[in-house]
C-alpha cells in the first residue's frame, strides 16, 4: 500500500482540481464516504501515471460496490 494516489474533484466554478497524493487506505476511506465515484479520475504509479476512471481500477471498484450495493446492480431502462 505504498502507491500515492491522486484524484480529480470539481473545484471552484467547475474547474477540475487534482487532490493528492493520498495513501491507498485513504483512497478506500474516501470511496466509502462517497467522495470518489466510479466516474472519478484516478492516477498513480499503478495506472502508469495515466488518468483513468475509478471503475477501471478493480480493487477500488469492488470497494465501491460493497459500499453501494443498491447502485451496483444494473438498472433497467424505463424509457
């Protein structure tokens, strides 16, 4: 758990703002708190320095699914 993680958040006037570095355990806490969602962009040495959506990071997404079981099930299109 040594990777320094960064994530993008909406700042003042909808400008993206990079937050970090944070530890993996802090990343998981923020996922549990709902501060980081599947669409949130993450970056670390584990993503080879590229910004990727959280949903493409397996352990982070499985943690999010545990914290949000209702949102983890596929929704039917009601249109």
